[in-house]
């Protein structure tokens, strides 16, 4: 039986993802949008706007076990979703907001 998607990520995934996001100054590597940083005041944003401005980390080869820096890129939620809807990856689009 295959592992659940979440189990395929290392225990220190949050730390790995944080470093990737910091390296790009919290900007999407594809579209360049400035995303929300920890501590930013988001009270004026709607839930949808907050979701759209959330920076995620994408595995270019769609393998969450492969955490080499060259395989990771920071993407806003919309760009990340576009990668997963065009190619079947390790997560379904509805799961992207969980990470």
C-alpha cells in the first residue's frame, strides 16, 4: 500500500520550506508576486486574498522525498496549483492549502 502524501515529507519539512521561502524573499519564483511573510498584518485581506498570497514550496520532480535545493521552488498558491493541475503530482489540488 502506498504511503499517504503527508508521510512522504520529511519531519523537518517546515524548516526546509521556510529556508526556500526566505531565500526568495517571500516572492513567487514564477510570477514574482510578493507573498505574505510571517508577522505581516493581513487583517485587511479576505480569506481568498490570504490564500492567494500564501507562498508554498513545490518539488519540481513531484517527489516529496527529494528535498535537494535544486528540486525545490517557492510558488504562490495559484502558480503551485497550475503545476499540479497540468500534471498529476503527489498531491491533489485540494490538498495544497494543507502545507
